[in-house]
C-alpha cells in the first residue's frame, strides 16, 4: 500500500528496453545523437508545430531552465502559492534565473483565478525600477492539488499574462495525466492556449529520469544550451535521455501509463470518500487523492503498512479544512499501482478505528 | 575507428543489469533508497574512511557542487589553465558558487607545479577586500593532457594549498584510469595526500550517467543537499544512481573497465608514435592519446572514417608544438574500444599519405 | 506642500559642514580613515557594546548586505508582506544573497505578529532539502505603515526566530524616528531585544548618503568586507561616509532631526484627520501619514500643488479600506518640513471640494 | 609626500560648492532631479551624441554595471591580465553579471595587443555550449600601468571585438587623464573608436563620489535601471551625484584637474628617473609613476615619510623587472599634489642610501 509518491515507481518496460538497446552502439555525446533527434521530431509532430526541445534529468531542472529562459534576475514570475516551483525545489528557479522573485498567488483547488492574477499584477507597476518586473506566469498542470486546468482556463490566464508583457510557463510534471483527464490535445493544452514554454515530465509517468523543456517559440531558446550545460544538465551520454523520451511517446505509451495512474487514483478516491470520517479535499482529477481524516484513522492505516504523506500544512477550501483531531493526507498512484493495494487500503479505511483518546 | 570521446560508449553490462533489476521494486524517492545507501557504504570501505557522498548525473554537476562546497562567491579557485572546469563547463563552477573566480595556472603535461602555484597565490593577498580570496585548489586526475598525478605530487600541491588556508578538490572524471596507471589506492590518491573533495566519475568508465561528489571531511557537506536539490541534481528516482554506482564498484568492475581503456590507449599511442611524421605530445598514461601530425595525414585518417578531435588551440610542451602544416589531435579510448579499431588506425597511420599541396 | 518623500530633503547643516571640513585633508582610502573610525567608536558607545560597522551609500545596499550576512542562497528570509526589502528594492536582497527567498507575512499596521510568524515557519521544515531553509527574520523599524515596534514586540518575534535557528535583522531606514517615538534606547531597541543586525539609515534623517550596517555579533561580519567591495559599496573616498555619520550622531543631532520630522507628521495627521471625508489608516507614530480620502479631494490637493504618493494598492486594516470613490495616500515629512506647508495642506483639506462627478 | 592613491585627495572646490548649493532645495529622489538631467545633457554635448547615462557612487559599481549590460552569466569578458576589473574589485563584474567569466590577456605596458586578443579569442569558439561565449572586451583607459591607449589602438582592438560579435567597454577611472595626455576628444576616444560603454570616473579626479556609466547605444541600457537599483546604487538623494557631475564638467574643470595630476606625475617621474639605482618601468603618461628601485632606497624613502605602494607582484617588461635586492613601487599624483612634496621626494631619492646589508 505504497502511495507516497509516483517517484517510487520503477521504469515502464518499453522504456527500459529502449535504454538497453541504445547502449549497444557508440553514439555522439551531449545530445547530438539520433535518439534525441528522433524524440524531438516526434514531439514536434505531437505538438503540431516546430519546437525547441531540451532533455534533462529532473523536473526541477526542467522548470528552472524554462523559467530562466523567461525571467531575468530583476524580474518576477507568478505562480500558485503552493506551486512546486515555489515550495519544493529549494529555490531552483531563483538559482537558475540569477535571483528572480517568485510571487505566490492563492487560489482554490491549486488553481490561479484570473481576478487574483490581475490583483497581484497591480502591485507590480511596469517600468518602475524599484519593483521587480513581471516576466512570467507559471501554471502547474496538473496542479499541486491534483486538479487539471481546462484549456479555456489556461487561455484566460495566458491572455492576462501576455497583455502584461509576460510569458507563460506550464509545469507539466504530470502533463500526461492532465491530458488524459481533459481529453485536450497537447497543442490545445499548450501553445493554442497561450503557453510559451512547457516542462514536460516523463519520470513520474514511467521513465527512469527524463524531462523535456519545450519552447513553442524557438527564439526563447537562444541561451538555453549554455544554461543547460552550465547547470550540469547536458548529459554526456545524452542518447539515454533521447531513448527514454522516444520510447515514452511511442504508440501513445505516455498516455496509457498516465491513464492507468489516473484510473487508480479515481478508484482510491471513490473508496476513501465512503470511509467513515473521511472526506475528499479536492476533486480527484489525475493521480493524486487528498483526504481529511481523523488522525487516529490515519495512524491506523500507517500502522497497517500504508505509506502516504501528511499534508496538513497545506491550504484547503475552507469547508474541507481539518478540524480538531483531523489531519490532511496525500495519496499518489502511479502506472504501477496495483488494484489490490488500492482495495486493501479502502478496506482498511472502511473498518472502524480506535480513537487515541478512547 | 571512433576515438572522439569516452562519452560515446554505451553502458557496461553489469551496470545495465543493475538498472533493470532495481526497476522492479518500489523504492523511496530522492536518494533515500537502499541502493544509494549501499553504494555510499561501499565507497567508505574503498576509501577507508567515513565519507559524505552525493550522487549526481553529470561530471559538470559533480565538479560544480564540489567547488561550491569550498568556494564562496567572493573567493577564488585555482586550477590548471586548461582544466575542464575552466574551459569546458560553460562556467558551471561560477554558476554553482555564485560567481567565484577560477584562476588558471600554466603547467607542462596538464599538471600544476608547486612553484607555479606559489607564484600565483602571491598575487592573492589574504584579507585584502579588493582581492578575491584563495579558497580552493582543483586538480584534474587524470589531467586534460592524459597524464596522472602521482600521490606525492598531489601531496606537495595540497600542502601548499592547505598552508594558504585553501581546500583541495580532485576532478576525478577519469579517476579510475589514474588509479590503474599509478597503482595507488583510492585513499592514497585522495585524502592521504590532502584531497578534501573528490568528483568521482563513473560515466566515462562504463556507467549510464553517474558521478559522485565525495567529501572526506563530512563537515564540508552541510549545504550540499540544498545546493544539489536547487541545481536540479537530486534525481527523483535516485535509486538508479545508487544501482549504477553499486554495480560499478562491485568486484572491482570500475578498475577493470579503466584498465581496458588504458590498455587500448597505450596500444594506440605506441602504434601512432611509430607512424611517419607523427609524434606524441604527452606521455600516454590513461585513456587519451595526443599527437602532432601533418594536417594531410589527419585529413586522410578522417577521410578513412577515423573520428577524433582537433586539439590545436591547446598548449603543448614547446618542443612538441605543431609546426607549419601540422596539427594536434586527441584520441580517446573507452572500455569498449575494439583492438581491431586501434590496429586499423595504426595501419592507416603507417601508410604514406598524400600531402594536400602535392 | 511637498510630502512625497523624506528623500527629497537636503542635508542638515552640521553634516554638510563636516563634509566640507573633511575634504581639506588627505585621508586613507576605502574607509581606513579617522572619520570612519571615530564614527564606528561612537556607534559602539551609543549601542553600548562592541559592533562591526560598515558604512555604505544607500539603504538598499545596507539592507541587502545585512541580509546577505544572514542568508545563504538556499535559505529564506521572512518579512512583512509590504516590507521595503520585498517590494521596493528590485530584488536587492535576492541579488546580494545569491538568490535567497523572501517570504512575506501579512500583518496589521505594517507589523508581523507572533502567531503569523509561527504559522509561516511551520511551512518551512528544517533539514528538508526541497525547502529553502529559514535563516532570517527582517523587521522594519519604523514599519512601512509608519508605525513603530515596541522593544517587547521585537523581543517576542526575535525569540521565535532564534528558537527556529534564525537571525534577526532590523531595517532601520527610519530607526531614529522609532527611537524618538518609543523612548527606547538604541540598545533596548536592538540587541537587548534580540536583533542581530541593524541597517541604520542616516540619509532620510539629514545625511547626504550614508547608511550603516551594524552587526551586534561581529562574527557575522566575516564576509562583509568582501561582499561590500564586490557590490561596489566600498567608497574610495570613504572618509566622507565617516564624516557624515560622525556629524549625524554628534550631540544627538540624529534624534533631534527625527523628532522634528515626527512632530511635523503628528501635526499633519491631526489636521488631516479632522478634514471632511478623510480618515487616518494607521496610527501616526513616526514621520508618515496615511489617509483614505475621496479621490476628488486628493485631486484637488494635487491641483493646489501638494505632492504625495498614491498608496491604493497597499494593504489596510479592513475597516479603513478605501471604498468606491476613495483612494489611499501617503504623506511623508522630513527634518526640513515647514510648519507652513503643513498648515497649508490642512487648510486645503478642511475646505469643501467639488466631486468629479458633480 | 603622499603618493599612495589619488583616492586620498579631497574634493575640488567647485564640486564641493555645488554639493552645498544643491542641498538648499527639495529635489525629486532617485535621480529624477534637474541636476542629474543637466549633467546628462552636458555629457551628450561633450560626447557629441545621444547617450544613456547612469550615475553611481563608485568606479567598481560603474564597471560592474557596464559589464553586466554587455555580458550574460554564461559569457566571457576579456581584459588585460592586470586590469582593475579582474584584480581589484573582488569579483564585482562576476557578481553583477551573475557569474560571467573574466579572461585576462597579457600585454606590455598594461595594454592588450591585437594579436594577443585574436589568439585568446581562438580558444572561445562561438556556439559551442561548453565554452563561455565571448561577449565583451574591456580596456582600461588609462591603463593599470599608467599608460594611455591612442584612439587608433582602441579602434584596432574594437574592430576585432566587434567582428567576433563582442561589445567594447572602457574602464575610464582615469579617462580625463588619458584625454589630456593624448589630446583626443571624448568622442574620438570612445564611440568613434568603437567603444560601446564607458565607465567615466570623476572621483579620482576631484569629485566626492561620482562615476557615470555611459552607453553610446542607449539600447544597451534597457536593464540598467533595474540592475542599478538592485545593486543599491540608485542614491535616494540622487541630486548630489548630478550636482557633482555637473560641476566637474563645467568649464572644463575635469580636464584641468587631470592636467594638474598628469603634470605632477611627469615631474615626479623625470626626477626619480635620475635618481641612483632607480629606473622607470612604464612610460609616465598619466598620473602614475612606476619605478624599480633598490629595496633599501624604498625603505629609506618610507622612513622619511613618503607613502606609496609596493607593486612587486605585478608584471613588468622583461628588461625592467626587479633584480635581487630591488622592488617595484607605484606613486600616484592627484589634482591636489603639491609641487613641494614632489620635489621633496626627488631630493630624497637623489641622496645616497645605505644598503640593508652594509
């Protein structure tokens, strides 16, 4: 019953096979290989346009390189106040950008709302030297609350951003999960809705370690080869990134894996929602389930071997907030999650638990 | 006849098998897994002391994190004027350190000599605020000239560095090759000779993408977990770094692979040295061969399918410097280099060539 | 009727005389002069302890150097959400620290409250590599709302900070004004209440350009000489900073000048508070007056020659917030403000105004 | 006999008067005042074209801001190996640029020669991601050796730089001295010879603390307002920078002051050159005199009250290098240097001295 993270999973078999196969040849170093070239071509087809593509080994690096392409040191990037880039990357965007400011915006269910974005931007007057200048809006897709923006939501926010002279970044660590949920095409979810740069994550969705920085306007990529190298993100045996990406995309594997993870989460969410004293905090749209439950119940599940993270310091809709004796927890599924593990946890949750105070 | 780079090789079979095997289980994320723990333990045994170990995906990241642990933004690190860290990493040490200065020191055969180090340090008075302050000496082992420092050479330089209040870093992208050449033990080559931090490279020596930052004084590692995360170098599925390192070390594989590469280079060097018009520039001590040869000969080898890099902008001993019509070239062997490829190139070089002007 | 900024004032006569006098001799460069030494000694007397003192030319530089002494790039500094350091310095603290994160905390009347500080810190778990680590609490004294912390308020916040392993910085751009208001001694307001580093501003209070970074624990100053030089803040003719500071402190000039500015603000605040449709937003404690007034009234004042800044994007207590047709404005007094200017504005405000829509 | 530095001098009377006068009015803050505007206009007239002008308080800040406008973090700036920016600013250019690399080029008499520039550039191939990319050439005018480039020399170097896609910066801490020496016009010495950005220093030439960053292509200045603010270099009472610059330029004061300093140095140089055992190291072209002299003689001068800096770690032409028992020393004159001081030192040097060993 391991629901701690989708990063705990292994590698999907076709990707592992591609790694092994690509090891058999001598290939040019630093990404000048055929695997990487084919992966980039395939991404252009899938996104229906010319792209600049850079493969790196972590989502943090992908986000930070993407933001560094958009944000100068004296500028600001705006994101949800609980975005991964502001909370969970130890300041990587600040590092890669040379000290830019991340500005968090509150919003329900992990999403930024247009009015909140406008209100925040009003505090950053253009051309005033004492104010870090607005440069980028970063949206997480799927969000940190396990919800997915619809293309129209992205388009509305991107329009505000562009109007203010900003560019739009999408942190797509769980992009495939959001596509599967919404049915949108990759193009609709990104550049057709105004996204300028995408961090596309394969790792959580079955790869070993492979993420892509994708620029829809290749002009944005002028400095990225240098910034990537300088960040130690240009792998010498770069063909292994290319081979992973190629295999991940081939035959729609990326969407299949994401669909499995989403399906597991939905099953888990539906089961937990029926458990006594348990309520869902956010709609279950991708591969994460957030619940508020009695602390004693959570302790009992842990004692029975379930693994998941406490999430109690995070924001919730007011009506869902933990009350005394309750806590919030996060459960994540992956392409490998076994139905039996899900059902075991649901069974556990359905059982009565003994309160600590009783 | 591919001698362009040891980065063009694939992955040694036992390492590939370890990757596949470690994919079968769910493992804690971000390096908190058993593979990584075992790899670190094994390194402690091999280096005969307690260590702080951080696994990352590139040699550039390893070097830059190592130097960032030693060098504050207003300080300076000293290295050979053709060191990888100063010439080939697009400023990664400056980036990771927050803008420290790298100071190049000239020296024959890729090595820094004690007198040159002392003379350079004299220009950096301690405690004078206008001068970036000396903080680190970085040695490349093996050097960029394909030579290997002996432990006593390292100890002599480290003594000067320590006396000046500096720490010593070893860029060990080809550390195993240097060990095999010199017969020194890992401990002798590092902390027993005064090395404080080692970048230990497995990638060029048979891994997929795995390098270790090793601190012999664990106190130096206080900030490294944050700096690594912030640099996007904390792999989410970190067990794959651990599994690579564990397999690379197991049964002395790392030394066997390096020995193969060294042997290939020696064979190639001996063969090329006998070719008409060709002379070796540096002693062939590890897996690199540097020659000066007539430009027409080099062109002929290339035309026949040989791959290698022009090295003509690099320093040579005065007596070896290219004369008119000559150029310098670098040939690199790997654990995969086939004896037949070597002999084919030697045969080619032995044949008379047609000058461009004839 | 110029109430735009205390930065619009000139230089107090004794300070100007000190500049002229100190120009007559040849003095050692870069702050190694007798003026600077005497100023530092005098500060030690005034603050009743040994200090490390660094003179610089701007408050932004003083704050940024102070924070850089406390905060590493992968750490976070906490401040009020409208603090000068987070809103008005174009990211200087991020720049000087190498990319640290500033975290804003909301709070009434420009002050941070203990509970809010604790709640924010709970989101920054110690030792977790993905989280920028708490390193500094920065308080503005006086605050951006023109209020002054009492020593006990500072002590309560500093205790929380220290308990969390953090250091405490005071942005004292208007420190003298806060001293005059509260009657606290310099020592009580700072290190006796737990402050580790103070930015002490003379410029707004009568100097030409002179601010001091004062470390109550001189060990914090180890890197500051280098950071100051590197920031271009080590003036070559440093004696002119020393001479300003010496004259500013001599005979309590600094407190006299601040008292004048505070008195002017109190007079202005009392006058405006009686004007029709006008209400004070914050208590007038130092040399700033914040009012909400009908937009038409503010326009009329401006048309009559009054200069002040619109402040409508800033936070207010809920009950004071501008309603439709109203706006918020800031008025600042200085040691030079003329009583007649104040009374002229009060007279203007007392008069009926014509609404734009009438 | 104080020849330690031109930074030890006071402020020229007309500049001091301008400071006092400009203190009498209330002026807009942060450089939006009339003094600053008039100073900028006057610079446009003097340089015969439209300019972007930024006033700051130190030469280090001016250089670092200028270079930051030209050099991105992954780029390199080239300068003489003993340039102030590489040796004496504690890494300020690296700091302001976000970690760019400074590359020193050797050259006689403090000057870079075209062939040396070309040879260095050959090691920085364009478009290769592992190599920091050439972005700026920085020349010191006058040089660190007290010599002055002629416009044709600057033009020759600038042509090479521009051909390589680089921009040209002039560190003009002693620009007026170089103008006076060469008779070139400000325009000839800068943009007509290919200079893109000038750091124009007034401080060493009679100001209190005032330097200008001057961009001949105003498009280069887009980010400078933010970078200046962020560096704490936007003085709140900016009118005092404007007033200094205005007075410095008025009636050619800047050239008159430089002429006085140059004349003093020439007199000193001619005198010392005749002293027993003393030889000039570089041509005396501006306000600095470099000599090699017996250590015993230098000690005797010091004992008699002369102040000057040891310069023995610096490069010299081979024929001038100190031999055993000799050392190199630097003497600097200023607009305030008294003829009597000069003659006293010359008299001292003319006298026989007692060797330490005798």
